[in-house]
C-alpha cells in the first residue's frame, strides 16, 4: 500500500487492485490515461532480466509483448525498475481494462444463460488464438499463456481482456517454489504442467480452457478435493466429475467438448486452438477430419538396405517404410537412411511380442525402454491401473518419436487391449 499517491516514471499510483503469487497490482494515472501496473519484487525476477545489453532474452520477450495489439489481449505499455522503494522492484505497465474478472462474474451470477456463457468463451478462444500465433519471440512459435484462469480474464459484457500472458518469461520460479508457492494456479494446471512445467506446449492451455468452460457452465470445478496433494493426484490420474451432475441441462455437445479438453494426455485433446474454435461453429464436439484412406504400399524393412536403394533408383515418389524398433541397434545406418525427406517412416514398436514367452530371449526387445524388467510377459496384472497404462504408452510413443517416426503407430492401444483379451481367454 506504500505506493498509493506516489509517482514513479510519471505514473501516479491511485489505487491498490490486488495481489497474487507473482506480485501486486495497482491502478495508476499518467497524462490523463489510466493504467494497471503489476509490481514484482526483485527476489522473484530472473537474474537475466536484471541485466542490460543486447543479450537480454527476457527484455526482448517483453518488448515483443508490448507490440501485441488484439482486442481480447491486454496491451503492455511500459516496464521499468523502481530503485527508490524499500525493496527493489520491477514494474510492468498495462492498459487499464474496464469490467470485472471472470472469477467475480461467476460468483456474482453463477446462473448466466448458456448463450451468454458461450459468447464470452468464444471471445476468450479468439484471444488465445492470437496469443498462440504471435511471432517474433525466440522460438518463433507464439506464446503459451501458462497461467490462464478466470482471475486473469476481464469481462465487460461479452467482451474480454486476457491478462498476464508472457509473465512466466520474467518470473524466477525457483524463488517462488522455495517459499512454498505453487508454480501457476494448480486448479487450472494441466497434468503435464504439474509434472514438468518447463516442457509443455499450447495444448496445455487447451486443458485450462476446459476447466474454465466447466466452471463457467456449472459454477463448480472438475474435481472434489480437500488439499493440494489430493487435487494434484486427481488432475493427473482421475476423470473429471461429469458437468451434468451440476448442470443437468447442459448440451451434450458442450459436455463432450469439456471431456476432450480435459483429457490427461495432450495428444488426446484438440490438435490446436483453431480446431477447438471450429467445433463451436459445427454441430459436433469431435471434428470430422479428412484422412487419405487410399491403398498404399508400405515396405517393411529387415536387414537388407540394398533393396531399398535399388527401388529408389526407379521411383521418385515418397516411399512408406515400416522399421521395427528392435532393429535400431543392429541397423543404425538403415535407420539414418530412412529419416530423409524421401521417406514416410513408421516405427513398429513390436509391443505385440511382449505378450508371448517365445520372444523373451530376443536381445533387441530387452533393450527397448518399455520392455518389462527381467522381461516378464505383459499380462493384465502388469498394466492393472490407468497410471501404469499411461506410463507404458508414453514410453512407446516417446521411443517412436526419438527414432524419427512420421506416423505414430496408434495400433499400440489396440494391441495392448487384444493382449488383455488373449490372456483372459476372452477370444480364441
């Protein structure tokens, strides 16, 4: 509160708005215009941001954020350091957005019409789409919000302003977590963000959008919990409570959209924000994707790379090849060869072999990261929980990606299921 009525860099602080894990927010005036200023203690700022010079990557990120101009994204105006305070602090100046937070709106009016809710949510989607498409940052791949929540969305009618995007570029999370604070907002964090917050992609924001839509339609959250560890466990391992429990009249389409957004694995959600937007313009919650189902020749490779070279001499089209994962150890040159642009590569994980005693002495199988310890045959008891199934499938998919697969071998799920049936004698 010490900043009230003080003037720094021409900004006169007039009102305290609120405080969060990253800092405090004040209302300020300059040259007759209103601004919101977020104040960060120096303790919570990354060391790189404190430095000057051309190599300051974080300053470049902030400069890019200041170029963002979209009706549904708050505009960053200025940033500076305040050295005349008792605690050195950094200031991020934003335009002042009239309205109330979505969090307050839900509490004040938990029974808004479905039409009004969807109208607001569609505008949120447009803001996130613009954020995901921003170019110019170091990786050139747009910005992941990372801390999207109703508290960070200002609503005025059906217009919205999304706040705090890009803030994660500035914050020293080591300092925050050492004080006992959780990185981001746990209730809105995706399973992968909880597990490894540094290595997430834009589909993490899609999960968060699912939580927000759930809350907008039901005034509830997807999980019942009494403490943070219980919440984290449910986010990572349990299905959400069906929205229909709280809102019996919810349209089946919207409930299905929520379920897909809240999938535990990113690849099970929508492909991107554009696909999510498209389902709101259609009658279906699951988009109808077009696939090339025409017959095609797939060459299953074995040990002889010379046959491949003979074929390529007379054919210019892309060749579909199937490379067994177990051959990576003895056919390294062949694996490198098929990773070129003239090939469309499928990596066969050979998971079906783990269902039979016959293959327990196969050396290549034992080296695969998803091979059971001591090469025990995989039975229903080995994958008896959803978490174990998740972990196993992730190991398989990660291995395919590591080996340069252009097409993931999705039949892995079918093979595991069939394996279960075989071991329980449900099919002959």
